[in-house]
């Protein structure tokens, strides 16, 4: 009898161990819950509805910076970036500063030979007299998308260095292929390009400090968050930190950035072959609003979806 009981106990213990070993690991702390997935599905439906009514081609990439959850629409289409490519230029500037190659505070004296059309800030400075820093140039690039300032930075950084930096990150489709306002290069098909997925990945890498140290990362996003005329912020709260860079060409409207909401996220919306550019701008703004409404709820709610505002004391 003792032997039967002993064998029974051993079998019971072995079965218990097997069950424990076979059980799936616990969900990560920041995993997207089933209830959040429902809202992701609703966001997807809304984006697809906006896309269906747009007379053009759209690519979208959205990433939750807390869980890593993503949404994609045509994520691997190579699309013209216009001024949104300047995000990559600024990232290389900060990388070079970190390694001691080109410093943020290195001075530049305005040269008339560097000026191109529609540079409202640089064009108003005094050639041979006015001195600014590389960081000043970066601020002009973000605030008013000054093309002369961008071209000066590209010359100082080296276009080949910008692209080598992108390649080192495993980004094979984000490419700086010409300077700003180079119509000859554009006419030859040398457009500045990216895919929604790779632009999202670049911002994700930068956000998580994988390229530059935390102090420089914070300053990079401070500069990128300089207020500007763009479409991601159109329907968002005015006091929300939005680090983005729009881009526009004939038939093209883009905007990519990091939204520092209560639950931060990346959003990249690219449109091309637009019959009406204003429709592209509005589509970006509508998708941005839909994404913000979801992430704002995620950030302020409990795991059950209950939101308690500071002034709300009801039970």
C-alpha cells in the first residue's frame, strides 16, 4: 500500500511540474489589453474610412511607445518625403555632436551663396555679418522649414554621412538624395524618400536614446517640438508637446513625429498622388485626431478603462 501511495504522489508531483512548465508566461507589464485592442480595431476602421475617401495614395505607421503595439497602412511603400526628411538630417547633426565631429554650437556666418528661394529667415539675415550656430540652423529648419538652413547643415554634415547613419540603423529606404530646392535633381528622379515603417522606426530609435545620450535626445526632441505650421497638431490640444516635421510638394503632403501625450506615441502619415493637397492635409489631421483620442484615453484610464479626472471626486 505504501508503495502504491508513494508512486501516486510521484505521479501527482510530476503532473504538477509539467503543468507549470507548460503554462504560458505572464503577459508583459505593458502588454496591450483585450479592451485596448478593441479601440485599436476602431482606430483602424476610422483610418481606412479616411483613406477610402482620399483621392490619392496614403501610407500610415502608428506605434504605441509604451507597449510597442503598431498599426500600419501601406507601411512599406517608398514615398517622397519633402521636408520630413529633415528629421534624418537633424538626427545626424546630433549624432555628430556626440562623437565630437560637428558640434551644435559651431558657428556659421551667413553666406549669400548658400541662400535658396523661400528661405524667409535665412534670406533676411545679413550675409558676411550674421553668425548663428548649427543648433540655430536646426531650429530654423524645424520652425519654418528654412531650406537654406537645411542645405547648410547638409553640406556641413555630408549627405553621404546622413545616409551612412541611416544604413547603420538598418534603414534601407530612408534616403537623402538631394538638397532642398534642387529642381534639377528632382526632375531627374532623385527624390528624398522613406517608407512609413522606416520613418516610424527612426523616431522610435531616437525616442529610446539608442543613437544619442539622454541629454542630447531631450534636446533633439525639444528642437523638433518647436511650434510650426503643420497638420498633426491641427485638432490636438495647444499645450501638448508635439515633436514633428511636416513636408509638402506638389501632390504630396506628409507629417511625422512623436506625440508626448499621457501615453506617448509615434505617428507618420504620408500622402502622394493627391488630386487636392488640402484633402491630404485634412486626412493627416483627421488621422492624428483619431489616434490622439485613443492614446489619451489609454494614458488616463485604469486597466479597466475608468478615467478619473483631477476634479472628479464622484464614486
